[in-house]
């Protein structure tokens, strides 16, 4: 899964604005100054339209702002669970993996699921 690199986006956005005031730069982007401030501080995610305009202005590819996630959302959840619940989730995840393997075999025609 890919994640949006907020820090890189904020840093590049501030660098793109340079010494220009937030008001002037916001007008160029077609947004309000408070919105630009929130974007620069990472407190608001850009809409696709704004993101595209910023990438076009900077000459950067949108892919530069997405990185492969190193953590799964399940890992975040697991950190806040009791040990008994963690064991149940691991068992359920294993059952899902086994089921997916059987489904794959069934698609190949080498195993029939009842």
C-alpha cells in the first residue's frame, strides 16, 4: 500500500512558494491563504486538483509524493490490543490466508470448494 509523504509535500510546497507571500501564492493556486497555510503545515491534505496544480508548477511527478508503506494498518491495531485479542487476530489472519490459497487452487481447477 502506498502512503502520501506529507513531510516531503510540505517541504516542497514551501520551497516552491519561496519568498512570495502566502496570499500571492495562494492566488496563483486558486485557493485561499488559510488553505495554503494548512497545506504547508501538513494539517490539511490537498485535493487532487490542488495537488495536480502544485505538481505542474513545480515540474514534479505526483508519484514522487507516494512511498510504499512499511507498516500495515493491522500492525497499528495490534499495538493497542490485549494479548488474547492479538492471538485471535493472528489465528483469523492465518485462516484467511489458508482460504485464499484454497480459492486460488479452485480457480486453477485443482481443488473443489464445497
